[in-house]
C-alpha cells in the first residue's frame, strides 16, 4: 500500500482493509507508505493488531535531518515529528523503513539555493541509526516537470546534483549507516517524460553499476564509520 498516504483514512477502514488482506494466504507481509504526521494512536493500534499475521512495515519520508531543508521542500513536518513517529512505531513492534533524498535544496546565508551537502547526508544517516530504523530507501534529488523545483531550475536558482555530486553524499551516508539497516534503494527513478534533470535519472541500471564501481574504487562500505559496527 505504497502510493500516496496509506494511513490517511479512518482507523476502522484501515482495519477492514488489512483484515481482507489477511484472508489471502499468499500475502505474507504488507508495506504501507505514509507520512510521520499521519500516524495517530488509533492507526498505530490497528497496525499493531495485525502485526502477527501481516508483519506490517511502515515507510516514512524523512528526506533530510535538517528542518530548514524540510521547510524549503514544503514537507509540512519537522525532524522531531519524524522521530516521534518512528519511536511510536517501534514501541508497538512495527518495522520502519525511512526515505531520504540526498541533495535537496537548502538556503545559504546569502539567500541562494544549493544542494544539501555531505555533512547533511551524514546527519541524516546518524539520525536513522539513533532511531533504530530497519531499512532505508535512498533517492537523489531529481527535478520533475510541473514542480516548484522545476521553476527554480529553469530560472537558474537551483542546480541539481549530477552523478559525481550524488556520490559525494551517498558514500558518507552509507559509511555512517549501521550495517544492520537494510538498504532497499540506492538511487531514485521517475517517468522519463517528466524528468528535467539530472541526466542520470534516465538510467537507473547504469547508475547502480556506477555506484558499485565507485564504492569498490573508494574501498568504502556501509557502516565503515559507525563506532562499534562489525567490520566488512
């Protein structure tokens, strides 16, 4: 139940939907994509009630551990809201997968926009480690038609990261992410007809191959800089 916000409905309606899924023996687990500000206690209780049969995983968009970046992106929630949601889910024994976008716009002291840097990527990884999420899906900041970001790009106010810049943020993120956290995705994708930039968005398979080569050449690995994490 991934697209849009799967918990933005009455708790009783979600309970019925999950009960219907439980009736299918072929369905062993369910993943629900949602927002950290769409998880009231009534919804959390319904998810927990189905944990034994459906093993729900809840996917939450963090995107960045910087409140300024989130505000500029128009997320409508802050980092504290995300952290509270993760803790509430974990208390109920539910799995959590976080989404992070590397290279989102941030506002400089002079008012200009630039992609969030490697320090921001490290901060996001450390936050997820502290909260004990089970998995993460990584995306690069890509510009789609019909968005405010596309307007900023067309006006020259923002230049999204190309592949080299993405690597400069991706590798530090992974090195500060514990090896116990499952990495479900390393790069984003979108319908090609909507992609404005960067160019590598057009070929996810090629981007993954380039990431693998870059990791090997840099002798880098997930959890390399996590204190006490097991060696590669």
